[in-house]
C-alpha cells in the first residue's frame, strides 16, 4: 500500500508516491512512522525490480501517540489525518495482505 498525493519537497522536487518505510513504537511514549516519498510509482517499481539503483527519495518521520497495536493500515489512516496528506488517495498493492482480525471477521460476515 502507499498514498498518492503531489507534494513539493523542501528541495523543490515534487513527489507523489508515499509509502511507509517503517513504524516503530517506543513503549509508553510514542509511535514513529517513517514515510519514504518517490517521484512516482514507476520509480518505486524500478527500485523493487532492481532496474534503477537509487531513485530519488525523501524520508520524513512523523510522531503520534503511543499505540502498542500499530499496523500498516492504521499508520496509513493516521497519515491521512495530517494536513500534508489531506486528500491523499490509497494505492493498494495486489500483494497487500495486512488484514487485522477485525477486518477479517467483517469480511467473513459479509460472505456468510
């Protein structure tokens, strides 16, 4: 998963593909969410395919309240509450399998 929104970085480069690099929780303190931004989705795909050695990226870390149960989905939802990512669109990867227990149960209930 990733987010799509055109953002002008501090150095003047416009990026539009933003993915979570990691989220880390410091017990009883905070949760940090590191976001890696690319010029576009093609640059990220080229990086994954090893056809581009080092595409332009910009990393920024955002802090939020302590959440011992932070998941990628919750982290993306949090990012979309920030003014910088307001209106961002989800980019869903076919391989995205981060389904929480509650989401899984809701999916099962829909089928039944």
